[in-house]
C-alpha cells in the first residue's frame, strides 16, 4: 500500500465504515464494486496521491466495514457521505467501479451539490432487468447452498477479458483469495441492493457536473446496450471505449485507465470547481 495512505474508520448508524485516506489536494473518492473492497484501488491510486487527496472506502460490509443497517445502494451512498462529512470534505470527484457506479448515482441524487465530476468505471445508471434480477436470486440460492468460496471462484474470472485471465493470473488469484474472506451475509446484502436499486437514468440526465464513461468492449458483466444507452444522457460526457478490455480496466490496462481518469480529474477541477 502507498506509504502516504492511512487507515481510518467511522461509526455510521451504529456500523463501522473503514476507509483509507492520503495525499493532498482536491479530494478524489474511489468506490469499489461488488465482491471487491477498497484494496482493489491500491496500485491504481499511486498515480494520484502526489497531486490529490485520495479516499478509498469499504462499502456495503465488504473489506473492513461492517454490514450496513439496510441492504440498499442508497445506504452505501450515505456511508460515503458520512466519511466525507467526518473529513470535512465539501466538494469531491467520485470514481465508481461497477456497483460503485450505482452508488455514485445514488450519491448524485442525494448529495449532488458535492460533486464536480463522476467517473463511471464499467458501470451504468439503469436498474436491473428481469433476467438480471433472476440471476441475482440464483446467486443468493447458490451462496446459501455452497458458500462464499465456490461463489467467488466462479464469479471473479468472468470479470476479466479472456486473454487477461492468463496475463493477469496473479491479480485474479489475489482477488479471489481476498473475496473468499467476505461474509456470505455481505455478498447477499450486495446482491439484494443491486437487485432492488432504482433506475437512475434521470439523475444522469439532469446532472450538472461532467461524467466520464470507461467502457470495456469485452465486458460480459455490463450489457453492451446498457453501456451504450447511457452515453448520451449527461450534458457533458467524456467517453472511452476500450478494445480488448473486460470489466476490470484498472487492472487489465492500468496505465491507460489511470491516464484517462487523471485527465478527466484535471478537466473537471479546471472547469467545474
């Protein structure tokens, strides 16, 4: 972990929320996805801590945080805001991966005045389709029958583009081992939160700040029609369609995505802060 980052925690609604914070400058808030935790950003944020304040938060009972009091995306957005409030942060830029993008949308609805920009990292604002809801329910049944280890061992390889499963084998194995530590209750809570979340397309359409989209063309987790269907919604959009990239561009093409986010941060601060 970067030497400039320190581990902190707060109590929000009687539950622990853990986060890492470090660096100086404008605040950048990194929100992990489903079956991930803040450690997924460790290598990625080293590119940013010299110029910005970096905050990485464990949400939804993943990582070192306790299970939220309610299994909702809105509750996770309020966890993020609770950290910002304790740290005295009035304005920030959110970078949300997958489920983290869903959280960013609810945060924008609830606390939009705090945002100068959002990076939608392999994610979208739409609610679950009927098929997707059915798959979430199957996941819950699978977890209850077979447990966490088998579930994450099946899930994680699907997040990478096929070739990246070979080139990034060590990263994949690390993610699987990390995810095996999560409680069954946290994973089920995450599945319920995603299944029951609202369609936030209108939030994206009305948002005042710029929005960056990072889309992997080989992403099998996010439906291509949903990825494409969101691009025209915000008034100001920065769009990046990445060849030979799946659902984990921060690992698959780290240097490329770091530069994309860095440039977007600079643009947003210059024009909207």
